[in-house]
């Protein structure tokens, strides 16, 4: 039976790189070498790195059209797409360097909705997400993507908090 694992990231940020490195090291999802040098294949696993891009947004002041014409908005969208494509290339290179056979998917939208819908459609067994660590008023106002996904993903969820800083 194939295990389906999704690593949800916010691009090629240092936190995303740490999350992918942690998953590769700890989830038995890449080949290992036996003492005789033979490769030991992990159980059948399908890994997807899901990068959710937040579409660029302008404040809804009602008069923003005065300051941004269609051409400028198109340029903003094209630049956002270029950044997403570059991040996907970097994620693909990271996976190759880690000897991690993983598909890279890029989806625009709100991370909570996009990831929750993706893992349900994919019939994901395990979702790994990062924790940005918003706390206090910011956490209450913004909400937590990881908290939302723990409650709504429909599969097991690991919230990776990142490497601890030296005190």
C-alpha cells in the first residue's frame, strides 16, 4: 500500500528548506544504504511538495483602480508567477540534493483552503506543515494555517516548528 505524504511549504524560504530536510531525514521516505552498500528502499511512498502562493492583493479602498491600471496589474501577476516558478525550481533542486523523489505542485490561493482541499482530493495519509509561530493578538487575528489544517485536513498532520535557536 502506498503512503501519500504532502509537505506543504511557503516557497523556498529557510523554514521550508528546514521542513523538507527534516521530513527527508525522519519520515523514512528516501533510499538508505545498508552496511554492505546495498540500497534499502523505503516502503512505497508518494511524496508531494505543495507550494501555495498567495496571490498579490491590493487594499480594497475602492479607488485603487486610480493608481493601478490593467497593465500594471498584469505586470504584478507576471512577476508573482516568475517568483513561484523560481521557487519551484529551487524546491526541485533541493529534493534532488536530498535524494528525495518528490513531485512539486504549485497552487495559488489561501493556504488553509488550498492545502485542505488538496490533501482530501489526493487522499493524503500524512501532511507536514510548518509553524510560523504567530502568537498573541496577531495569531488571533490572522489565524493559524497549521491549526486550521490540524482541524480540517482529514489526515494525520505533523506541525514542524523548525530548528531551535541556540540560547
